[in-house]
C-alpha cells in the first residue's frame, strides 16, 4: 500500500501532516475521492471526473486506454466509507 503525506493548514491549529492511502486519491486530480465509482476496467475513479471522461465520448479506460466492455458505473461504497472514516478521524 502506498502512503502519501498531505500537508494541510488547520484553522488556527497550524500546519499538520495527515497520512492516508494512495487509494483514496482520484486518478485524474490526485485529490481525495468523495464519490468513488468503479468502472468496467476494475479501477475506481472520482465520479465527477469519470463521468466527464465518458461524456466526452471516450469509451476507453483512463488507466489502460483499452476499450471498456460497458459504460456502467458502480458506486464503491467500501472506499467511500473508508475515506469518510479517515476524514472524521483526521
């Protein structure tokens, strides 16, 4: 598991470090995912970014560039809950 170090400015608390899994990051924006969606390629992406990718007529995987067998997205509830849990504890 890859762990990233994120520096955030707290409200009056000064600069602090948050450690989190790289799996929580959007493949498009490298920001924490809030609406993770599983695509046909088996990878999870931020929902908004993936919808934009598909709405622009792309029928390929953003990760592999191979044509996907369908355009149906499945919410990744487990990842969403893990991110929410991590955010609450941070």
